[in-house]
C-alpha cells in the first residue's frame, strides 16, 4: 500500500495541479494534503490516513485532470542510491511491491535541472529492463506500469500507475517534430491536441477528406495547415495575412472579417480557434456556435489569466457544459494543459 501520489506538471502550474487533485480527493472522501514548491514541475498528494493512494489513483479518472501530465502512486520514502551499481537497491524495493509490470517509465521534472537527467535515464533504462526481465517482473498481462522518478541521479521515488488510467506517453509528453512546411510553431499545439483528445479510430472517423473547417484567428495558418494536410477544406477567419504556400493549395478560403461576428452559411464539421482573447469571451463564442447548430466539433485554446487560473478554467468549462446541456446537445468535453501549451489550456468538444 502506498501513501502518496506524484503528479507531474508544467513548471509554474503546481498550484493549479494541486488544486485539481485536492478537489477530486475530497470528492472521494480521501483525506490528504499537498507538498510542493513553485516551478518544481511536480506535486505530491500525501495521504493523511490509513487509506492507500494506489486505490485513489485507480478511482479518479486521469483524463479529468487538466494540469497533470502524468501520475503514479508511491511511498514518501526517497531511495538514496550508491554512485555505482544502483540496480540492487532498486530491485530490492520493486520486489517489495509483490507485483509484475507491463512496462517501466523513468521520469524526471520538466525543469532545466531535471532535463539534465534525460541522458542518464536513457542510458539506465535498458539495464533496468534487462534486470526486470531476469527477475520475471515484466508481464504483457500486467495492469500496472512501474515508475522511477529521479530528482537527481542518486535519489529516486519508485511507484506504480495503472496503464489504463495514466498517460501512455512517457511523462505525459507527446513528442512531436516541427513540420518543415507548417507556417508557425502553433501547429504543434493542434497536432498534440488531436493525438491527445482523439483515439486513432476517432481521428479516422471525425477528420475525413472533404470535411469543412472554420479556423478563427487563423493567420498565418498553423492550425489551418493541420486540417489541410488531412484533406479538409478550411475557411480561415483573420484580418492578418495567411501563408502564401498554404493558400496555393486551393483548400483554404481566407476571409478578412471579425472572428466574433462571422457565421458560416451552413454547419461545419470542425471549429478551431487559437485567439489571444479573454477565456470567458472565447468560451461564450464557442458555446454560441454549438447552440446555434453551426458546428459539430471543436478544438480551441483558452488563454489563462495570471491569477485564479484554475477557477477561470472551471468557470469556462461550466459555461460550456451548461450551454450544450440546455441545448440538448450530446457532447463530450475534455480539457488539457498540453506540453506545447504555455499560459493556456486546450479544450476539445466532440458531439457524437
């Protein structure tokens, strides 16, 4: 039984990450407290009772967490390792879990200091996997993933996470390469969102050749490019210039008009939006598109204020939930602070 949960997040968003998990722990009547420090890139939720966090990490839906990238349950004890031959102490601790594991993930804080551990983790991982296999601790049928969270190369927290209720990508980061032909780096935000929010099957079913998309605040076309490469027709709404190469595809109509007053002539398959506007202002706009039956699905960013970021996000999500429910629209709303996001979160609304 474990007594804490480690939650990885973007440095600077520890307060929001902590606020979320505490609210959900309270909903499950799980007494706990938080330990963290600013810009550390992680949060500790510590049980203040005899209840084990390995049960809580299975009860809370990981996809409910907006500001958490990855999580795992472990004990408060930090294992100090010798400078050479670290494996014996690590294996001894793992065997005490009395479990076998589907896979192993080596984690570290997403800070400048933490990133210096990347090379060490890559080199150490194959040796660890070999040792786990020799000790019959890896199994294709196991439901847990083993996690080793290094604060430095000689100190590690070891824990577990359910593979069906955690991020499938290491540290919750979807690794993407900047496409050479994309007009701007913002294209990575939408590409990550599509991979995060939509399963492979959903991507095939919901983004098809010839579908119609409206991109509000499109210039220079980073988000538009993602749909054009998927053979969709895009109406780009922005007073600014669009990328010339993108326009030559013949798949983009550029309208220099106000994104807050524009309305399509017929319902579109996707509405996307990445505008630097107040989050509640954008949320009302998106809600109006759905309640007016102007779009079927949407992906959009909400730029967060400097203060009360979590409450601002919750207010926006509540507004969207209320509006779509009142309009009798079946829907699924997900939100995530993605790796390629900065002072913003990305929201996806799919209406089956």
